[in-house]
């Protein structure tokens, strides 16, 4: 069997873990040699292969079946790159558990560009959503590829922010690249297919399973040079991505949150344990040694009066009402209204409903 199809087999055969297949591949010496081995011989490789796994292997190693699956994949606009392909991402080749191959819908990020992953809670606050969109937009506008998942909350908002700036963003899925999960993000999925990229190591048609997402998280950090955690609870799934990033030798940035906010407990704990502080896009630009000058970037460098700083300090991660700000600041209503208008003009806050404001910087 030729090499691409032999690797395709390793990605597609169901029910046999990556660890077992990796051990079999090491024993066989090449994907082609492994593909020629019947299921009954796989146990010779040092892996414990059950009878059901042997049967699945024998069914899927049929070259005609594999060719039909491969042709069906291509008709869906999905491209398969094996780890031996010259176009396979170099960053992934350095992973201890490098995938046998990846399925790509859209395009891959440019290898020579520094890339940043943005992750966080699915059930994030307004502060988390706004921050994810803002940093996704700013990094993409500066030419930095944004890597994330397609999940609700922080991941999806980071991708939307990147696309809004006309930049590149890549979503790494735990299901097949032909499946939009969650379905609520179908518009983002379609935009990524056309303007960015979607990647999975699972074959087309593979339905999402809870245990696949921690596994795919190693690819989110693997595609990136730095990991950004926007908002995460103490036991958030984002911490799995953090662990992958650290094991891969990547630096982690965390966005501070208000003390006592449950959704910022994880990021604040990361900061206590040595993560780098993220306060503005320039933190990432400086990390990459970039000099970026444009109007949007300067929004975080805007001059604020003493009164404006007081009001910003009183605003937490949730929308702040005018009545609440009046009580906390003790400013007359006419003064407070003027401050809020000035802050809105400077891009420091944004209106939320009739009588509330969201802090943006």
C-alpha cells in the first residue's frame, strides 16, 4: 500500500488508540509495512490488541475501501496531509505525539508567521467574550494567525474577532473536519472554510465525543508559538491546553480578572503560578519582537483622566449600570454621564443595553 493511504488508514481505523497504533508503527518501521500486517499479527508489535480491534484493522486495511473513503473525503473539499507530506505543518512534527496525519478544510497557517492560540471558557462572561473578540481582532490585524477551537464562548469569539479584521484564524476540531460542532457556530464554520482553516486528526464523518477534546487540545497549542488564556474557571478544560503548551515548551499568557469572579479563578491562578500577564495586544507584539503602529492598537495607549481611571477601576468583568457607578463613585450624574461619553469615544467602554456599560480595556 502506498504511504499516503497507509497513513490515512492509521487516522481512520476505529477503536484502536493512538498509543497502540504508534507502538505498532514503531515496530513495523513504516506505515506501508504496518498496513500489510493482518490484525492477528499486531500483537507482535508489543501492544495489547483485542479481537474486536483486530477485526476493525482487517476491515479497514482493504485498499479499495480506503480509496473510496479517500475519494469521498476529497469531494467534500477536505485535504489529507500525512506526517511524511512536505506540506505537513512543521510545528506539529516536533510533538511527542505527532498525529499520523491531519484533515484540512480551507488553508493551513503560513509556517513562517508567529502564531498565537486563544482559549478560554465556553460559559464565559461578557468581559471574556469582548476580550476574546478584541484580542483575536488585534492579533489578526497585526498579521498573527489566531489558533483556537470552534467552541462557544472564548474560542468562537476569538475566531470571529480575527475574521472581522480580515486576518487568518484556524479552528482545531475534535470531530471530523466536515462536521460543525457545536451547530450554533455554523456561520463561523462556513467563514473559516472560506477564509481561514479547519483542522482535525479525525476522519470525515467522525462525531464529536467528550474524550476527544482534551486530545485535540494538544494540536491547538501545537500549532501556536504562545498560548493566551482569556477567561477560565479553576477546573476549566482550558487548563488541559495549558498543560499541553507547557509540555511543548510554549509560554502562557493569562488575562487578569477581578478577584472573586468565578470565571477568572483559573486565569488568576495561572498568574500566581508564573504565567505572563496579558493586559494589551502590545504584550504579544513585544513577545514576538514586533513593532505595530496603527490607530486600533493605540486604543489601549489612550490618555485617561484621573476621573476616567476611577470609573474604569470600578467596572468589573460584567456590565456595569449607571446607578451602580453613581453609588460607588459619588460623582454627580452630570459628571458621570460626561465621563462615560468620553470613555466611549476613546474606545475604553461600550454601551450594553439602555443603561449599562462594558469595559473594553
